[in-house]
């Protein structure tokens, strides 16, 4: 489950345990929808930042695919995992975000290389002041 709280310029979601977690072999993207009240379908996009806090528990890489005007699955640069067990936050810039629910009613998703173990602790989406 994703608990979401928003106020002012940011919206945050904290993952809580699910009764039935995904199987370790599930390599599909983790999809998220952003509240339309926070940001939706902007003709003049505002710059956004997505912070992903995770436990670095293995090897591999992950990235964000977000709904942008040019591509509904716009890809960010990947983050390489080190596997040292540290808690880290990766920050992704989303300069041309549309977030118009173009990813099968989603706005962004976390994708990972096959076999990558990703332990997500928190997602925070912020409007970046110009």
C-alpha cells in the first residue's frame, strides 16, 4: 500500500507492508498515479523532482519512467545499486512532466533491470521553485 500525504509544494508516499508481497521473480515496473489536485496535464510544465528512498540491498539498476509531453514513458538516467545495505535517496529531475494519466491511468513508474532487488521506503514528488 502507498500512503500519500501532500501539502504545499510536495507530495510524499510511504510504502507500508502488503499482505501479499510481490514475488522475488516479479521484474515488472511499479506504477504510481499522482493526485490530479497536485499536478495534472500541464501545458506549461513546471519542473518536478522525484526522490526515491531505498535500501541498497543488491546489484542492478533502476530508473523512473514518467508521463511527459514528448513521451508517456520518458526515461530518466538509471541508478546503479551497490549492494551495501545502506539507505539512500535518488533524486530524479522531471523537467517536462505532463502527468496526464497516460501510462494506463498511471503517471510514473519505477522500472528496474531484470533480477534487480529494489526495496523502496519512500517516494516524494516536489514542485521545484524556479
